[in-house]
C-alpha cells in the first residue's frame, strides 16, 4: 500500500490548520489521495483565488511524496516541521469524510 503525503508551503509566513502535512492512507491511487486530502483541508490554486500570498506562492500543490508506511511519512513530516502552532501532520483516509 502506498501512503501519500501532501506538504503545505508557509505562504505569507505562516501555516494553517489542519496540519503542515496531510498524510493519506488507504487511497486507491494518487487521484483518490488528492480528493481525500482536499476533504481534509488541502486546496489548490490559492494565489489565483486570492487565498495565498502572491510573493510566497500557493500554500498547497498537487505534488505528493509517497511512502511505504505511515511511520515513514510521519517521520518525514516531523523532520521538516517548523514551529509549534500547527501540527506536523494529520493522518486521514476516505472513511473519515463519508
């Protein structure tokens, strides 16, 4: 099983909830993982919609890191963590959003 992790850019100099990384488990593939991450709070094209800082760029992108285990994805998120205001990761699956 592939574990998908989407990372947040700190557009405007800060992170937003739900987490700096959204880790998706039990996805049927990349598209399903992206859809699940969007339900958890990921959004695309933030600069174009006026949600994100133009000079810093989009907060979220469709780029994903893939891992073999949830533990590896969590460790990666923790190793890149900045600040304590927003959790390093949120682990979710499609069942959380039905």
